[in-house]
C-alpha cells in the first residue's frame, strides 16, 4: 500500500538481500571477466609458434597448447595430469630431442612460482642444415684428395725425371697437373657457391663445357 511503512527489521532484511544480490552480481561479473581473460590467454598461447606446456608442482601436465600437439602428435586430453614423455632442459642447457626421423625439438623448462613452463621449439630445419653441411664437408674432402694426389704424383715424377723423360711423357704429366688444378678450382668454386646460397646471394655464371677435356682429365691418371 502507498502509505505502508517498513519496519526497521524489514529494512534490515532488504538491506541484507541487497548486499547478497550485489555480491552475487559482482562475483558473476568477476567470473565472466576471468573466463574472458582465460580464453584470451589461451588464444594467445595457441597462436605462439612454439609449443607451450605448463606443469604443476608435481611435474604433471596442466595445459598443452595447439603447437605442442602439432609438434609432438600428442593431444591435450592424452597428456592432462600426466608426466612428460620426453626429457626437458634448462635455458642454459637445453635438450635436443628427436621425435621422428625428420622432427627435432629443442626443449626448455623454466621454473614458475608453482610448477614449470616448458617450451618446445622446432629445430628440424637447423638439424637438416647441419647434417647437409657435414655431408658436404665429407664429400668435398674426398673430392679434394683425388686431384691433389694426381698433382703431387706428377709433380714428384717431373722433379725426378723431368729432364730425362721424353716430351710425350712430360706433356702428359703437365696436362694431368693442369687438369687436376682446374678440378681443384671447380671444387673451390662449388664451396663458394654453397656459401653464397646459404647467404641468399646466388650468382650463376653459365659457361661452355668441353666434354673431351673432362674425359681426358679423368682418364689421364689411369692411362699413366
């Protein structure tokens, strides 16, 4: 009724209800804001190029981003609450772990106030380049031995027999040395081209090739 007046105890109940209602609304807004921040943080972590995993104080998986799944093939549902199935390193001593024939990961764990955050970085391309460089160095070292052996052998022969040998044999020795020196030059050019390729500066210089000269150079050491 319009002229109805509330007693003091009724005002106290309404005041209590209003307080509880305000607290409930504030809690709902805070919860909504926390959920919004959590979704935002998850979206940011999922967008990171590296795999990001959080571990609790017992070393068990708490979160596992999308990149971690792409790199390891393991789903968050498989790993939640479980220990990591691979070794971890530290920022000063990272671990390089091979997952497949072509997939290498660098794994670093950083301690948090409670637990750890583990970062997985794909270093497959770096490992492939290192392997290619090692193979190239080994192959180049092998290639260098052949012309160097020919040059040394004929140079030693000319030093001991150059004055007494007939002109045909001397010419054969000179040609073999010259051809082997040319082969060495080509190997050095290949090394320089590889270095330029890695630096992104490829400078090709097409030249005419004399097949007869190549065959003669390859056959000369055996003919001797």
